[in-house]
C-alpha cells in the first residue's frame, strides 16, 4: 500500500469537506427558499389587500351614488307629496279652481294646477287680472264642464287621467269651440290636479 493511512485521512478529509459544502449549500438553499416563500406570501397578501380594498371602495361608491340618487329623487317628489290643493274628483278640483278665480285669489287658483305648472299659471292669471281680462276668462270657463268621451279607448282607460271639455262661443261668430281640460291624479296625495287648460 503506497501511502497508507495518510491517504485514507486525506480522502476522508476531502469527503468531509465535500459533505460540508453540500450541507452548507442545502442550508443556503433552505434559506433562499424561505425568503422566496415569505416574499410570495407578502406579495399575495398585498394583491389580495389591494383587490379587497378596491371591492370595498366600489361598494362604498355604489352606496354613496345610491344615497345621492335617493336624495335627488326625494327632492323631486317632495313638492308632489306636500301638495294638498285639489279635490277627490276632477269636478271637485274644477269647482275649487273656479271658486278661487271668482274670489280673485290668483295664488290659490294657480295651486290647483300640476306642481310644475303652478308658477306659469300664476303669471298668466296675474297678467289677465292686470289687463282686466280675468272676467272674460272666467266667463268662458263658466260654461258647463262635460266629460270627453270622444277620445280613443286607450286614453280613456287610464284611470290616473280625466278628460273634460267646455264649449265657448268663437268671438265674432255663432260657432262653438270645444276647449279641452285634462286632469291627473297625484299619486302621493290622491287629489286631482289640472294639467291642460
């Protein structure tokens, strides 16, 4: 045996060095693997957090938009809910309107019209009062109110609308003119309002 024991020690030493390097590499590999797993978990948490935050923000934005829409809708409906001027029937509303005109109460007479038309009607009646044509207007409106059954059935079938007319003499002739009046039922207060006159 050439060399003997020293060669065996050298081989064992080399084997131990290689084994140590392998173990050192495995420890390094385990450390790197742990770092990669931790980074992956942190990235996944960040992505999930970002998505969850986006979903929560979207939900809050939807809720906020719904609240704004609801407030806007309520603001539009409130004047109709507060409207108390009118009768339980179109004829009753007409009688109230005519009574207010006969008394010269322009403000009250205009309130028997649809909420959106009240200001326009008030201005019209104030002009007629100023021009002294209110009496002529009242005279025309004093003709008997009649239910209009000449309209098509699909129009007459709508129970939230009522169609009437009155006849007036055309100025300068003996011809009679049919003037239409339309009423609608306020869905909130269940009173009839004048739409078209």
